[in-house]
C-alpha cells in the first residue's frame, strides 16, 4: 500500500487522546504502537492483542513516523 493512502489511517483530533496522532480515530496512539514495535513485538503480536486493528494500521504508524 502506498505511503499516502496509509497516512489517511492516522487522525488527529483534540477530543481524542489530547490531540495525539491515533489510528482511525480509535484510542490507539501512534506513539504506543511504535513503542510496542521498538520493544520487539511483531505486527502479528500487536494484531493478536488488539483485534480491532489491521496490519495496514501498523504500517501507517511506521509511515507516519518515517514522515515525521
């Protein structure tokens, strides 16, 4: 999936998580997902823990971090 279309999955809303970037308006901050990955969790580990996330959500977090 292209970077641009992945980035549409990341939203910023002052009413959600104090305006931190989150996945699809859900209360999953991009920062938290990146911390899981940095700690050694795999995409599959994260998806198993949070069933409402999709693999493209995790890739969107990485694309967001790369852009930042």
